[in-house]
């Protein structure tokens, strides 16, 4: 019997992400109410997904031609509602699935973040996670009164101390601090609640948290470290890591590297689940799936400017400044997402910017998955066996009710029939389910 693997969903932070795509109905006028996301949470819980990660950004893009026009006109990562509110609502329509909003260490004082996440863990009965990001955009930094983002590796140095502080705050309540003894009249044992009194290089806080303890002790930590420094950060702190590594060899190499770095921090490989981004294309027949794949590839070519604008948003590169029919100049660097730029350059191989973007993440992410539900499920099992684990993170470009039905009612049963994913949750808390196998 094959070993089961974990599944989760990487959700773009706005329901208007699918603006202009087929099967999205009146999303342009209904996006303010999160019904699509609430329906999604219910559906993925029925399918026994480990968690939903809510991606986020806190600024309107201006990284194409020095203008926000292409971003606003096409709804590229805008509007973005506050993920803490959406996450809280999602916890109230579910009972087992983990909910993981994204918050930047540059935007939240450690005390505020620790209190927010402890509260989410409480209201979800132990199902909250935090996608910890260090930020990448100067525009985002300026929205919080900063002149710009610190240098890439320095951001992670700061985030290491940030993690130390929030861990202390979550630990400021000892187990058993809540007594709730009506006979004695004691609600909380004051001897089990402690100040933190942290004074470090970058952060200072007194503590303790006034929110009370988190049911899980601390929320689940997700991370997406792609650069060497990011990987070291993820290996030190993350319970689950988001990875877009191209091909089985790269997937295995990433996982091995993370495990090596985890060992340096005294952690076991089983303490963190590495999930690879996928974008399966399904059809009732192989022919239908191939047709849908070709349509997606054609749409990627038709929307190359929008896709470049989005790529520029995460890499802080204004591609509007370059001749798109020539290769990207060698001296272009980024203080943003370094792995994304490195992968773009790898694919470019002397091709023009336009030609490279036509195929860059257009159809496949970590591995190609195109076919019937049965064939895709079989391929997912083969890939996991070759890589060694730990699972997949779905990242679909046009989430809608049709997409969800195809996954919940088509692909997941095919995976379950093979014993590749769970058919029921083993535990009440998110971390326990994540580490169950």
C-alpha cells in the first residue's frame, strides 16, 4: 500500500483573481462578500485537505511602466481584503481544515501578530496557521511608513529574531494557566503567566499576551523560502513549506536541502511537510484534457503583458522599461523574490522576455499533470514516490465553483481510491493532522 501524502491549496488573496476568466459568473460585482472562499473552505474540508493558505499583498502594483493602470484595469492582485478577516470567517464554516493567512513581519509588530494569531487559533479551536513572509516590495514598505524594504538577507535576519519574539509571547502562558475553578473563584493562575521582556537588536516587547494561550501552543508556521537564506529560515521555523521546484530532481533536491538545514537546528525531517505547487488540468478524456491545456497555453500568450506585470510585482522589476522582444539584460537583479527571477533566467536561455513569459509557469508548476482524474491521480502517486514526500499544494489560476467541483468530486476520490490521501481527519488540531503521517 503506498504511503499517503498531504494536500493543501494556495489561494490567491482575492476572489476577483479570476476576473475575465471563463466560469466566473458575476465575480466583478459580488467579490466583496466572501461566499466563494467560504464555499471553497467547505468543499476542501469535505475533501480532507490539510489546509488553505491565503496569499496576500498590501499594495497596488506599479511595477509595469511605472503605472498602476494594468494592475487596476485587469484586477492583478487587487483588490485585496484583509486576510485576517477572511480567515476568521472561513474558520466559522469549517471544523477540521487548517486556515493559514499571510502576514508580513515588516508590517506587524511582533506583539500584534502573536495576539492576532493566538486569537485565530482560539476561534478556530486549534486550526490556525501563519504564512510568515518577510516582504519584498518597496511599495508595500512605504504603505507602513518605511522608506523601502531592507536588503533581502537582512530581512531574514530580522525575521529570525521576530520568530524568537512571537514564540516567547505564545509561550508566556504555561499549560494549565487557565484554572476556571468556580469554587475557589480563580480563573487564571497568575504564577503561570509571565512577562517576556525581550530587548533584541531589532525588536522589543514586554508581554505577556493578554489574549490567553493558543490551543495548539503556537499556530502552525508556513513558509515559502526559495533563496538559500530563505531555505535556512524555513528549515529553522516552518511546519510546512511551499515549493515551486521544476521537475522531480529539483523537487527531491529541495527537500533534501531543507532536511539538511533542519538537522542543523536540531529538528527531525518529519517535523516539517514540504508541499510542491501543482496546477492539474483535468478532462473526462485525455483528449479533452489536452485541449484544455492548449487553451490555457493560448491564454497565457494572449495575456503576456498582464503576466509580466504580475511577475514584475513580485520581483520589483519594471519589465515595461525593456524591449520585450530581446533577452532580459544580465545586470537585472531583485531585492524581491529571488528564486522566481532565477527560474525565469533558467528558462530564458537566450530567448526574449516575451517568449520566455509565454511559457513561464503558464501551464505546469512543479510537474506536468494533465489528463483524466484517474491518470492524474496515478501520476501524483508516482511523483511522490520518486520525490519521497510530503505532498502537493494546489495553485489554480482561475478558482471558481467548476474548478472546485472537479477537484473535490473528481480528482480527490481517485486519489482516495488509491490510498494516496486521507479519507477522514485523524485529529482535531491542525498541527496534529499535518504531522499525522
